C-alpha cells in the first residue's frame, strides 16, 4: 500500500512537467504583448523594449522554457507576478485555502443532500419520491450557477439580509451562498449516480441475506447497500471536486472571493504569464493528489480493491526474491 | 405423512399460500394454494424445477419477498401457532435470523463483499441479543466459524478470500448462529461441486441434529432428497402435485410428473444411450392451464384433467397426489 502511494506520488513529477511545458508553450503562443499590457497604451517604444528585455521576452523560446523549468523544478520557485511583483507561492498559499474551503463546502452540501436523495429515489423506484428526486436532479443540472447566484443574493442578502452578498469577511458564513449556487450540478450528478448504483446493489443477494438476518430496513439500506454502492459515488465526488476546483472562477468572481479562480483569470487578462503558469501547475498537482485520494478511498471502502493494490506489491517481492 | 386430525397445529403449518408477482402489468401466479407442514427436527424436501415457486415459498415464510411487484395474496403461515403473515414488521424482524433462518443458493453472491465474514456472523447474533442464547457476538461468531470448519483466525477476512465451499460454510454459520428452530435451505448445494456438496450436506445434518432444527430443503436433486429428507413435496407451477413421506414417494411415485422426474434420472447400471426428459416446458405462469398445470405435458391427460382444478386424492399407501387419473395410470404402469 505504502509502495503504491509512493509510486503514485512519483508519477506526479512527469505530470507536473508536462503541464508546465504545455502551459508555458500556450502562453508563448498567445497573441498580445505583455510589456504593452503592463505599461499601458501610453508607453513609449523604448520603455516597451526595456520592459521586454527585463522580462526576458527577447530570449529564444527554448532558453526561456529551460530557465522556467529550472526555476520551478530545481529551485522550487514559481517566480513573482509581473504586475504586482508579489511572490506567487506566497499568494497561492493565501488564496488556495479559500478556493479549497469553497469547494469543500460545496461538495459537502452537494453530497450531503445528493446521496440521501439518490437513496430515496432508488428505494422508491418508479414511485412519486423517485420522480421528484429525478426532476430535481434534472433542474439541478440545467440551472446556470451564475443565474442562481444572483437569485440567491437578491433573496438572502438583499431582501432578507441574512447572508453577506460578497467577500469573505464573515468567515465560513460568507461561503454559504457561493457554495449553494455552485452545488446544483454536483448535487444532481451525485443523486443520479447514487440512484443507479443503489438500484444495482439493492437487488443483490447479500441484501436479501441481510434482510433474512433480521437487519432493520434502514440499516439494510445505509449499512449494507450504500457501502457497496459507494465506488461510483466516490468517483463522481472526485470528478466534481476537480470540476469545482477548476471552475471556481465564475462563482469567485460573482461573490468577489479572492481565490485561485479570480487569481488566474485576472492574470490571464493582464498577460501575467508566471502567475497563469504557476497557478495552473499548482491546480494540476492538486488535482493529481485528489485522484490519488479517490483511489485510496476506493481501497478504504472495498477490501477487494485494497487487495489489488497490495497484490502488486506482493508480486514484486516475489520477483525480487 | 403427519395426519391432519390433530387439533394442534404442526410446528410449521402453511395453509393455502398464494403469492403473485406483477410484472409489466401481467400477473405471475407463482404460488397457488400451497399447503405444507413440518414438525420440529424433521426435514421436508420441496422438489421442483426452476420457476416452480420453491424459493418464493421460502421467502414468503420469512416475508423477504421483493417490495416491488411481489405480493402474498392469501393463506396462513403458522410457526408455533403464530401466524407470521399477520405479524408486525418489528416482530417479524425478531424472528428472521433467530427463529427462522435461510441458507441461500449461491454462496458467491450471498455474502456482503465489503464486510468481514466474522462481522457478518456476529451481526446476526448482535441483532438477536435480547432473545438469543448468546451474549458475546464476536465470541459466538468465532465459535460458529470453528463449528463449520473454518479457523477462527479468519474472522477478519473478507468473502473474496474464501472459496465457494468455504463461503457456503460461512452462510451456514450465519444461518445457524442463533440456533434457529427452522432452517430454510434454498438449494444449498446447487452451486457447489459434488465432493463439497456431500460435506456441506453432512455439516447441515450434524448441526441440525444437535439443535433439533426443522428444515425445509428446497432442491431439484432427487439424490439430495433421498439422502436428507423425511417428507417430500413435489411442486409444479406453484402447486403441490404429490406429498408424502420419502419412503412413500420414492417407492410408489404416483403423479405422472413425479414418475417423469424419477424416469429422468439416468440408470448407472445400464448402458443408456439417451436421457429421458419430460417432454415439453413448464407452463407460462402468467397464463396457467385451467385444469391440471401439468396436463399439457402429461402422457395420460384426458379432457377431465383440463376442465377444472384437480383436487387431492389419497394414494393406496396413504400419501397425497393431485391427479384424477391415478387409478388409470396405475393400471397402465402395472
């Protein structure tokens, strides 16, 4: 198991390298002159030339790529923002937690409601509870989250004045509205995934065995069936997490949350290449870590998968011996 | 054949049980007025082909038929004088796994793959702590593992680490952990290979003797019936066709269907080229024949057989047979 985790962690190096090269190349190919954007429309040609020289934009592509990769992967330095000159690592350290909190609160709402909704739909298949759950799921997928965000703000912030309309000054409470408007897609997806997975499981023989033992119906569903139905649900959760992490910018912009999304989007508009590159590499690593976590969760839920991970190790030990 | 003159009900007494399934708007007549009875410590074999309603009867006794579609439409199931079909769900739960337990056909799928086998045994003991004889579920689970021949150290292993025969032993351990009065064994050996079959049957037999457990054994294997049962009921399309002691049914099979079943067993002493199946297929349970359900396949059937439901007749040796042509058949066979 430990060996498996180490292997997966080592795999993240080539992934980060690939992402770094890809983003760097894409940014180079993007039209627009960073120097012009940084200095504004009134800058003189000599100022622009000096700025380009300062940023190293006059060097050949491979030299700049080599420099960048050396900085990131050998010196572990993402550099500083061209616009604010603030160290990128420091900024990420402040902003990443906000995006993480938003994503996690969103996921908790989505799966906290989505799983019971899906279970209800499955245990009442083809009855009215099922129809209601599935209609809700359809609506959840269809609702654009920026529109829902505006509706929620006008109700809870403007009319009722219960929750702040923007910013993060009020701590966790500030994340309620953003998370609510952001969760519908994941919630709907989770409910549908839970329903179909549960429908498979509740017909299984071992569920009949559990009933024949005298297990109360509630435990049959939540203890015996749900654990077996968890694998596709965890997969959905992992996907949703990645999706929310990458797609946080819209909600962060609407609610004015200074997280990773607004950071990267803002830098993209300013042609602030190091920030875009550093932020993207960081998100890619976070995503790989998340996928590893999902795989480890599989093993925690299903002993057969755990045996597979351990099995690889055992084979190797034999080969070495 | 226990006689019905006694006023006191037998230990297990099923009267006129009717179960239907609804599927795609059609009604499947799975069990049509079945009467069965069983005394403590005895074994009743319920024999019939796939789809005859055997498993449905067992699940009806435990009331674990699927919620959607299945319905017990009539009849009574008395256990120890108590009608199980009228019990509240809460009271029924106290009986499941405790007074009545069930062994399932396919051990490969009958165990929860994400729970250790030990926990699965301990769970049933834990659920019935109040009424059961055992106070420590884990200790009892380990004891049961040893009883069915699995080392207690394997308590923390998962079903995928066991072979098919071992899994069936675990299923048996779950079923017998609370010393039930009645065991419903639904083709407990069908999914196992022959050498393991004998072991498993012996194991069930030994444990039953020890605790004086009654058993309803569902099977389509006449050999298993011969080995294990006291009484035999032959079921076809949800109706009991022949019912008697093992000796009566095996010595004097009377119903044409039972005769056909015995005829289908190849004789090992003779060099037979061909097997002797019963021609035809079981009837469509959504559209059963009006008279005898077996009449479309029966070589002796007459118009009388197809007119109305056949009642039960007594054979010369005193067992039940649902056939109005009994006498004529006896003459022909004789």
